[in-house]
C-alpha cells in the first residue's frame, strides 16, 4: 500500500520560509479551515474526532502559507486514511 494512514491523534508540522517572513500557516481538513499557526514550528494537532466525520475514511489535509505581505506563498496537501481507535 502507498497510502498515508493516521491512527488516533496526529500532529501535522509544516516547514515554511520566505525572504520577507511568514505571517501564518493555515491547516485544512477536506477544504475546511481547522487551525492556523503564526509561530515556528508551524504545527497543528488533530485532536477532535468530530473533524473527521467517519472513523475510517479518506481525507485531504492541506496547508497554505502566507508571507508577511499577505501573499499566498505555498500550498501543499496530502491524502490520508484515518483510523480512530
């Protein structure tokens, strides 16, 4: 299998850099904003089971980085399968 699997609580860490500086990093589950971080290391812990509507399901986790000029610098995503125990 070549799928990323999440078991229980998970912390996502994003690495970001920009010449002018990073304003914030936003974290999304299935296109819904669930958190943001303005201090490095940029991370978000998925602790609430209700964020994932089913116990076993495929989800998309996305991260969008904004620089201190308000520009969207980078975005990235990963498809995962979640198992909540």
